[in-house]
C-alpha cells in the first residue's frame, strides 16, 4: 500500500513538470526567437548560452517525466513495483545530474547577463508579458524589472522544487520501519538533494556576485575576463591583500584563475598551475607559478586565513576538473593540492622557453616529477623545435630527444642525448639535417670527450672523425678519414685542426709522420713507401719533399742531399748517391714502425676510459649508466612521421638501476679463476654490460684506426701495444666494478701488485678480448711479414714435391726414426712415391693452430704436435723416447712442411707478441723457438734447389 507522502511526491512532480513546460514555451522559446541570427559576437554568445539552457531544460523535463512514470506505476500498480524501484531512489544520481546541468546553464546565462541583453531586443514584448511572468512566480513584485523577473521565473521553481523534495523525502523516511529495504536509499536521496540545495544557493550567489563584478571593471579588463565559466570566489575589495613584489591594485580569485589587476592590465594565472607554498609565516600567502612568484599579505590574520583557504580549495577544485559538491572545499579528495601535477602550459616571458608549450609533469611550478625523480615531458616551440624527455627543477635533465628544424623542408637535427641542468651532458647520438651523425659525449651542450662524427658516403666531401673533442672542437688524439683525398690522419688535434705529432696513411700505402701545425705538416718528418723506401727530412705543408733529406732505398742504396719540386711537378734533387751499402736486413725494415714514440699508448684513448672511470668513482649508479656508458638507438632516418621517430631502443632507468645491482651481485659470486673467466667472457660479449659496452667502443676505435686505409704494416707496432693496453684497462675496469660491489657489502678490495696484474691481464683477459681485434690485428701482421711468408710459401711448395721418404732423407732425419709401418702400399706402389702419410697425426694436429685466435691455445696445439711426434717415434722404436733437439728439429720441419700452414710467419710473430710472459723460458717458449727455426729453415730452402727431386731418379726404389 502506498503512503500519502508518495502521493504528495507525485503531485509535486506533476506541478514541476507543468512549470518546466510553461517556462520553456513562455520564456525560453521567445528568448531564442528574439534574434535568431545575431550579427555581433556578444549576441552570438548569448544565443549559444540560451540554447544550452533550453537543452538542459529539455533534459530536466525528460527526467521529471521518467520520475512521474515510476511514481504512477507505484501508486496505481503497487504490487508490481516496490518503493525502492522509484527513479528518485533507484537512480538518484541521474536525477541529480539533470538538476546540476540546468543550474550550470542557468548561472552561465546570469554571469554573461544573457537575459538582460536578449530581452532588450524585444522590450515591448516582455513588458506585455509581466502578468504571465508573475503567474510563474510564487511571489513577485510588480515593480521589478523584466530581466529580474525572467531570472526569478527560471530559478525560483527549481529552488522551491528541491526544497520540497527534501521535506517530502524526510517525511517518507519517517514512515518506514528500520529494516525496510528502501530505508537506505531514501536516506541517500535526502542527503543528495539536501546537498543540491546548498550547491544551488552557492552557485546562484557566485553567479550574481560575478555578474556584479563586471560593472566595476574597465571595458578592456572586462572583455578579457568576462567568460561564462568564470565564478568569482574572492575579491581583494572585500578582504584587502597586498601583492609583493608584483604590483596589483586588485586581486580576483575565480574558480579557475587568479587574476592581478593593475590599471587597465590584467595578469591571469591558471589555478592548475598555481602552488600555495606552505611557508612558516602564516601572515603571508606565497604563490608559485611557472613564471612568477609573489606573495599575498593581509593585515587582518582572519582575512589571511580566508584567502589561504579559498585559494587552496579553488586549486584543488580546478585540478579535479569539476565543482566541489555541495560547496567549495567539500570535495571528496584531500583539501591540500598535490605538489606534482600533469598540465600543459605555454611560456610567455622572453627567454629560452619563450612561446614554448610544455606538456607533462610539474612539481612546485617547475617541469619535474615526484621529488628527486625525473619526469617525462614535451616542449614544443612554434618554429618546430621539439624536446621530449626528462625534466628536473624546470630544466631538461636526464635522457631527452630534441628536434631542431632546418631551413629546408623535412630536415631536422635530431639530438638523442642525456641532459644536465638544461644542456646536453653525457652520451648522445645526434643525426643532423646534413646527414652527418655524431655519436659520443657532450658537456655544456657541446661535443666534449670521445666521439665519432660521420658523414654519409653520398656526401660531397665524405669524412669520418673518431677521437677526442673539447668544447665542440676536435682536440686531443683522434683519427680522421678523408675519402676525397684518400688518406687517414692519426694523431693530435687542437682547435679543430691537426696540431702536434701525427701520421698520415694514404690509399697508395705511403705513410708520413711528423709534426703538424695549423692543419699542415711543419718541420722534419718521415716518409715510408709500400716498398720500404724511407725518406727522412723536411716537407712542404702539402707533404711534398722540400729541403734537406735522406732517402734509403729497399736495396740499401742511400741518397743524401736537397730536394725540391720543379715547374712540371717532378722532383729535383742534388746530393750524394751511395751504392756501396749492403741490402738491409728484413728485420730492420720491419722495425720501421710509426707512432710508437709519438703517441704514448696509455694516453691515446683516455676519452673512452674516463667515462667508465667516472661511473665507477661515482659508485656505479644505475641512473647514470646510459649517460656515462652509452645506449643503443634506432635511426630516426627510417621513421619520418613527426612524432614517431622520437624513439630509442633504451632500457628504462629503473631497469638500468636494477640491472646494475644484479651485475654487482653477480660479480661477487664469480671470483674464483675458472668462474671468473666464464663471467668475463659472458660480460664482454653482452652489449648492455658495462664491460661489454666499453669493449665495443674500443673495437670501434681500433677499426677506425687500423681497418681500411689504416691496414698498413708500419702501424703494426701501434696496434699490438694498443690491444695490450685495452686488456689492461678492461682489467682495471673489472676491478673497479668489484671494488664498488665489495664496498656495498662493507668490504674492501686488496691491492694488486704489478706482477699479479700483468699475469691476470695476459693470462685471463687478453685471450678473451683478442678475438674482437683479431681481424684487423692479424691483417697488419700479414702485411708486415708478407715478404718472408712469400719465401716460406715457396719453400713449402718446393718441399711438397718430395715423397715422404725422400723428404725425411733430405731433412737428415735418422732412418731408425722413420715410421715406415705407416706407409700402407698397394701392389703397384713404392715407398719412394708415397706422400703425406708419415707423422700424419702430428701434421693434422699442427694444422689446428689456425683454428683459434688465442695465443695460449695456439701454443697448446704446438705442444700437442710435439707430443704426437714423440708418440709416433716411441711407437716406431717400441719404447718411450724423448727427442733431443737434434732429432726434434728435422722432424718438426717435416711436420710443418706437410701441414702447409699459410702465413706461418705472421702466426708465429703474433703468438710471440701476445703470449703470456709466464711462458717465457718454459716448454711453450722452447717449442715456439723451435717452430721459428723451422720457419726460417723452410723460408731459405729455395737456395738449395740442386737437391730438389727434379734432379733425382724418380723411379729409384727405397
């Protein structure tokens, strides 16, 4: 059975529905028709607001009709519908939302004085409608103006309706027992509509106050501030405040902005970007904004409290993006605005950020994130500049990608770099609109430290520089390829010019070494040709022989005198030609190595080592790993959409920090020799491990110096000492990481003496990194020993003509050591014709020496070869037999000749240079010396042609 309160609710909704319909037809529709197509901007704005109010009225009418329908269902068919199914109780929020939309539309019209402005256009009509308007109002004075009556007619019915809602719902709640299923819903509706009543009063008061404000402002200021969304919350004319250090005659607090007025000028601050500084002085309200800081001071402490509360609540409301309900300051969230926010802002003050728009996180009026953490943001300038990255305290700080447009279309300079306090600092990759690419380090926005600047092969003057920079200029040790001139410069730089000791290598194989000044060679120098001709003397600045000098020819002849260039570009000389000298020893020409004294190996690539040293000294923080050790990026040239190619294949800083922790923990678990070797092999092969990153950079410098044009035999000495230095530095890097790992555990690393260090470097690390440099390094050994290896190859060819038994006889191997049992003959074969059967296991073993790059493993192959020879001899003799040197050498020559190892001279010298010093004087040293003797013997075999098989009776029986 339905209660009388429910019947009263039905009647209330019917009256309200009728009133809304009459208001719509008698007021809103005539207002809309007063000037359906206004020509002025103000008229169009008023029409838009009235249309919005009309639409809100329609929605409110629809909701009221839905509520009426549910009430009728309940009254006329009570068994089919419970009380809790009423729209007012079941979907109170929906009904409430319709009321609030109407209130907003109505107050927008009040703020903009839409009723007054539109009614003036048909003033005669509205004067004739006074009686009709009074009928819509419960109490209206006949002396009131038309616009006042219009406002009352559009607001009073809703106000009274909500008041009656609350009273009737309270009465309805009183009729329900404590356990009624609708009890909770009725109470919820009472609370919401009670709050709506308070919300309406505040909204109407704010609208009327804001409308009145416009009359007190100058027309210039009013045109700027008068918008439908503005609601005045506080005026310094009501509670006086003084602004310092800025000047302001009046301060206005709106629900979305704080405005300072000075004369006819206004300065508006978006409340989303206003921070209230919780300072110690309660009498001063300090305001922070992106470009200004100022204080509001009130003589009255109570007035100061009012301003602080209202500004704080207004900021919170603006950040939530909706009105506090029911009144300002009663929002569901905290009344304290958050320090960190995500907002867009365009800078207006002259300076670096003028007209730039920042989108991203802020902290206390600065582009930033949570305290002590960087945030990702975007800066965009009108001219097309674009920066996406991390910010800290208002400046670019951390990783960022910056685009700078060029004059030509679709051309950008793209900087993918780490930044510090607003400028590039740390590792970065820059792709320029000129198609040049720089990969390296920056400081204060300039190239500084190690870096590589590379042009495209299609450039008019292609080049590549790998080396050190200082304040944006090439300075220190560096390598430059000039493809146009076909030469490579290796040496010192200053102020972007070749300056100091340097070496020039040309594609023709000619090398120059001397001192450069102002990008040109000055003073005496050295010229080395491919055929080992040597010139020592003075040059012109373009490397032409001029002045006193001495030429040493490959055959030993010397020419000592003066040199000059003729008009026909020839070379003129006057001096003494000495033809009495003997041909030089090949080993002496091999010793003509360039750069060894000019560039101390320990100082060549300090720009590569130093960032790693800085990383270790700072305690290996994960967030600095990329800035100091580099990162991998995707080329922007493959992606040409404006935002899509701001990309990077990088680890997240948190991942870097976590991975660094894991790396340091893993270090402590692999300190035993065998475990350490496995760990270092894995670390060096990992491009994301600090040691792996360092190794790859060193590989880059090595290839830049010694590959291509730099593959010159006169640079072999520089290359091999550089590899050893890299091994030493990588070992120091490992120990640096280990020191940090132990320090985090409260432990210290024991000091290491030089002898122990050298053993670890040569025995552990050098074999691990040698494969990374082997291709370029071994090429240099090949070139350096090409002449001797050519003679060796001829000797091998000559000896390969011998059958096994004839070769053993030729080498004076004692006959009782010949393994004749290994010579399996067919019926038509003779011993004297069989080849490549004796000492086959030793031959096959020795051939494995070229399958590895590790000198230690090569020496182990040699040791196994020696073992195979002794095993074969012991089997032939039927007893264990230790070969003396007199017996070993001819047998080893035999095995070497049958193994036919190419470039054995280069192999031997590389092993000798790179072997662990611990083997000096031991078995491996002895065997390597024996192999060297074999090599020399075979190399000189071509002088004994009279004993070649061509002079024998090939049919002679054994």
